[in-house]
C-alpha cells in the first residue's frame, strides 16, 4: 500500500504517540501518503463530554500541528488533514460549518453510535435487535448520501448476532448504496489485529460479490499499527479469500472542502 487515510492522535483520548511518530513510521513502512483522521469533535449543546473524541476547542491545535508537519515533511511524504466523523443528524450541519473554518482535506464516515453518542446505542456491542441493525444501516446511508465522505470506515462494526439472513438483507442495502454512490468500504486493519468481530468474512464476501469498491485503513491508534499488508499475519489471506483488490490504496481527494 502507498496510502493510509485512517490515523488518530492522542486528542481522541484513546490513542498514543505523537503525530511525528506516526509520520516517521509511515515513511519507514514505505507509505507515500498519510492522512490523519482523528475522531471529530461534536458540538454538543447539553454539556456532555465525550471520552472518545477531541473537544471542539482542540480543532485549531489539531489542524495547526498538522499544517506545520505537512510542510516539514513535504519532500518525504504527502500528509492530508481529515476527520473520522459520526453522522449525527442533530449536529452534522453545525459541525460541518465549524470544520470548514480550518484547513481540511477530507472526511471519512465511521459510525459507532445511533442516533448519537450521548443518549444512543454503541453498535459494537452484541445485539440481535433487527431495528438496531436497520437504524445503523439507515444512518450510514444517510451520511454517505451527503457526498462529503471519502469512504465508509469499518462498515461491519455493527455487532449483529441474530439471523444471518436478516444481517445480509440490511447490510446488502448498505453495500448497494455504497456502490451506487461510488463509495469505497474500508477493510479495517485495527479490528483485524486487535481480534475484534470485524473485518467480517460474511460481510466482505457479500460486498465483494456485489461489486463494491474497497480501501484498507490502518485505523492507527498507535504508530506501530501503521503496517503493510504483509506485516499482518492472516490479513493477506483474508483479502484473497474475499476477492478484495485494493491496488495501491491511493484515493482521489478533491472538491469536498
């Protein structure tokens, strides 16, 4: 791979390492493009404080730090400034208005909660509730349809443990929408090396058969998670058996902001 667009910083409160360490690791491992996409803040109005994302007042430091490093490393690696965004209907317009005030190259959509974090459901917890699954798919599709996202991160994060036919029916709608919108689906490295329920063979076999587009995202919460496919035991085999071709992993970033 020549590119990774899914990289976090300590501001999200659950990552380690400096931005410089992530950049140096990417260069060492042969990457030509590194995109930072830390968990976006959310403009909560109730005083709720998240423990998994930066605060709104950290945006200037986040972008300012990356602007300086982008210039410093411009002859060694291409650095992009982005965010991993959860599509929360109540806050999305206000969030986008605020993000546009600062240097920004792209967004990726990474849905962890529905309908929002403060008083909603974390979809990574096991559930057999079809409504939770359907709501997750609905939020993902609605976010993708804004046209503001580069790709959908860990689309299979939803931990549905009910009937496979129900899972494939709803997740098939998600894949169909992504395909019609020309939206790549991320095969998540962090989930693979951390022993999570994703990336899922069931999901990606179905998505591959439907002709979806794919991208690999390291989802790096530590510098050493920035790895090439051959550095991850079993990952190449996962891609092969699900007929996933990601090429050099370089995506075109244009016109979003």
